[in-house]
C-alpha cells in the first residue's frame, strides 16, 4: 500500500512539473512550488541545456519506483543516472522535446559515465602503475631466489596464474623480459662459489659476505673497502638517528640487500656500470648473459628454468648437487595429512608411519603449515595401504587403536588424510583460508569419497571380509563429514534466500501493476 501511495504521489509531482514547463507563463511559479513543497527532494536544474529535476533523499526502493513511473507514464521525461567525479552518482529526471534529443543525450551521458569510471579505476590502481612502468620500460628486475616473488607479482597485478610452469614463464617473459636472480649467480659462477666456499647462500649470508661494511653499518673508507662498491644510502628522518642495518625479512630491507649484492657481484665479474646508461643495456652485458632470465623452479632439486624458452636448464653446481640431498617428488606417492595434534613434528609423523610400514617406507615429510604435512611414500601402493589402515583404525573402539603406532597421529579424532589430487582440488577452490585445515573445512567437494578411496577399490578385492568393507564405508562417510560443512544448513540458507528474493520480486511486480 505504501508503494502504491508513493507512486501515485510521484506521478502527480512529475505531471505538475512537466505541465508547468509546457506553460511558459507559469513555469517559474511551478518550479518554486516544487522545490518548496517537496522538502528539497526535488531540485530544479538544467542538465546539458535541458530542464531537469535532481532527486535527493530517496531510498533505493523509492528511486526504483520513480524509474518505473517515468518509464510508464511520461514519454518526454527520462530517468538518468549521472556519475559525477565531484559529487558521485546522481539521479536526474530530464525533459526532452523529441526522441532524437533523448538519444543524443543518453549517448553523451553514457560516454561521460564511462570516462568517470575509467578515472575512478585509474585512481584506485595505485602500485599497479609501478608494475606497468617496470614492464613498459623493460627494466632489469633483480631478485634473490625470486620465482615465488614473480608468481605473486603476476597473480596480483597481471592475471590468474597459468596452469603450468611453462605457460607461466612465457607470460612473465612478455611482461618482464629481463630478470636476474642473484642466487643463480652465486650458485653457478665458479669464481663466486670459490669465494663463498661452503657458506650458506641465503640472502643475509650473501649480504654479510659480499657487503660486509654495509651489513655492519660501518662508514669506514679504509683499504678494506677499496674493492667494494660504494652504495649511497638515503634514510628518512624517522630512522636516520637509529639506522639498523640488520632488519632482514623486512620487504624493503630485503630488496636493499638484494640490490647491494647484485651491484657487488657485477663489480666482481668485471661489469662496468659507467658503460651502461640504462638497466636494459646492463641486461645485455655479455658477462651476465648466462644468468639472465634463469630462475630456480624448485630450489629443493636445483631445477632451473629459462624464461626465454620455458625449458629446464641443466644445473651444474660447483660445490654440491642438491639432487643428492633431496629426492624427486612423485605426486602419486604423496599423502596430505591434516588436523593432527599441533604438537607433532615432521620427524614424529615419519616415526609413527615408519613403525607400521617399515623404515624405508617414508621418503620425506614436509610441513605445509602448522596444521598439515605432506608425506611421500617410497611406493605408490603404500598410499592406499595407509588410507585403508587409517579408516580401519578410526572405526575401532578397542585397545588396538590405543596401542597402535599411529595412535599419536590420530589422537583427538580430527586427523584427516587424502591423496595429492584431493589436495589440488581443495587448493583450487575460490575460497581462501590461511591454514590448510581451515581451507579443507570450508570447501565442499562433490567427489570427496572418490578421492578418499584412491586406489582403495583395487585393494578391496584382496580383502574379502564383508565386515572390513562395511568398516571402510563407515570410515569414508565419517571422513566426508569431517571435511564438509553442514550441507543441510546450507541448503536451508539457500532456500530462505531464494524465498526472500521471490518476495522482493512479488512486491516489485505488485507496485508496477498498480502504477
């Protein structure tokens, strides 16, 4: 009823104003009356030489009803949304003499609104302008073990990450054609390796090794600094009195250390900065060509990828080979375990599993975060064996579980496990939680039962005992309940939202039918 009364009142208001425009002798009287009687909700203005009413103080629902009134009852009036830079979005009712005038006016408004949106977007871009300049100017990007850094830059400022490393490096190379990694320099140059010998290749260690005076905060200009590159440091007033050269792991200071290391390494390699007016010229220096656009795809295995070609580069480390220290990752041999007691460490997880499947059954255990670990088995079939055993133990309420070696891992009843495909499916969800256990709880996976029974189906053929099969099904259902939100509540919420939407539609239809 309120909508019906409101639409009738608005129809009368606009009729009076429009009729006043058509009667030149009483036009000014009607304008003043409209402004005074409507409590400043209508302000008479001229919009692009056309008489108009600026609407103010109406709710979004009332504006929608006004729009319906104008559309149904007034052919010479138009409801227009105008996006002004100074005052923001405005709603205006404009009078036009003909359809041609209206079409021309609407075209101008559309173009102005588009320009206003473009300006708003440009104002909100912020740091993106820096990324665009670095790309357009083809600046030399210097990083330290920076594959992940470039992945973050790409996903935040360029677009979604491609599905494969090869596609990613091709896209990155188009945006940033010159990238150099100081860790590549340190590990693949024999002269630099000889200087570092067995020292760690971390950023802080390399900074202390190659830039000792800057790292120590010294201003000495003695003989010891003759071979070192001089770096002018500008510090703001808030830090000038207490310059702390040891602020590692702060993004700004890490970048500063990386730049100092690169400058010193270039000097040690005989690169003369005075001969290069731009970083683009520096990137073309023949002494750096063996290192440009080479990044560590996997530091654990020493895999290097060439951003120019997308191919892996043979890594011949002078001092040692990382492949001897770290095994190859076989995804089909990996189990992701989460929800276990947070006090458990990686070596304790390995110990629990090794007591059951043998000392050589576990190749490696990596902590994904505080709530989850990757366990790589030596054989693919051990993945299904572990998942099957976990299900059996979870359905056992007897002393077997208490005395079993996996009891420590399953303590609390919240431990979940799945294969690597399930891990990818959970991480591929648009939902995003900081901890994997929280991410898994937030994600509803339709094929969860299939992922839990990874290769278990073939193994079940060897287990003919009917009671074992029942236990497996029960355990699988329990696991699904652990990682799925309450779907019944979600369905109810969806239904309630759907009903609410229908009521809103019905209200609008009733209002429009009564105009």
